[in-house]
């Protein structure tokens, strides 16, 4: 199940990052902020954060109902910080893009659970 979720996450967040970078001119203001750089960064970052999310989620010290929202919040803060440091102009927009991408990914994952179970 984790591989289905990872594939969906990479598809949604990689594609979403391409769209976000294309639509937000400040995100590609310098050469290193190209669309391709942003997509590869998002894919690599999601490989790390998605894997950590799945393995660390059971150990979060919160009520079971709150594990996924709290875990997603941590991922959004982490990924948003990396986007802010490497891509975002203005910097605060890194967290907004991270929030949007993760909400889209979470929505897809929720649908996958319904379809596959």
C-alpha cells in the first residue's frame, strides 16, 4: 500500500510543482530555479518525507485520530522550509505551495484507500 501512496504522491506533487513553478514567476527568477530543478527537488524531497511519514507515523505521541493530520503538518513545515530556502520568492510562499501540494496528495491518497480497499 505504501508504494501506491508513494507513486501517487510523486505524481501529484511532482506535477503540481511543475505547475506551481510555471505559474509563480518569482520561483524561476534565477537559473537554478528552473521548472526542472523544482520538480526534481520536489520528487527527491517527497521520497524522503513520504518514507519518514509512513515509518514514524505510528510513533507520534498523539491520539490516533490526529496522527495523520499532525504528521502531514510536520511534512508541510519541513517541505515548505526546503522550498522556501531553495525555490520560493517570496520565501513565505514555500509553505503555501507545500500546503497545496500536500493537500492534493492527501486527497488522492484518501481516494486510493477507498478504491483499493
